[in-house]
C-alpha cells in the first residue's frame, strides 16, 4: 500500500470514539488538517486509530503545524464505498525558514566599463 504525507495545521480535533468489535477493544479520533493546495487552503479529515496514535494526536493542539504520514483505505458498507485516511505517524513539522538572499547593493550593480582606444 502506498504511503502519503501532508504538512498542515490541525484545524479541528473531533471527539474520541471507542468500542468493542469482534477483534476486541478499539479507539479512534478524527481530525481535520488544513494545508495549502496551490493558492487555496484545503481541509481533509484523517483518522488516528489505536491508543498510541490517539495519544500521538493529543500531544498536539488545534493550530499546531504537523506532518502526517497516512495510508488510504477504501471499504464497502451497504452498497456504498467509503475512503478512510488513516494516520500512522503525526509529528511536528520541520520549521522551514525561507532562504534569505541578500539584495544587491549599488556597488554590486555597477559594471566595469572596459577601456578601449575607440574615439567614441
């Protein structure tokens, strides 16, 4: 299965859910991540499944910038298909400082004029 990664701001953390299935106890929490898609912000909903992933999500607060690695899963229920974006790693985003390039000064812009022996 392919892994995907997106960096954005935690826009909203939804309520934690838990229950019991045929495979035992489970816990999950959905959250909305906002990221730039070209010129416009885009929101996607992701899920953290399991105690460790929910704890990882809860170590961040709304407004924090994170990088989320996730898998895409699809499933059928009652004749309809649903996609699920399951986060498997949530980490603080690496701060990327813009590279500062110095502005040219007047000294940098002056060009040396070659001297030649032409009369004009």
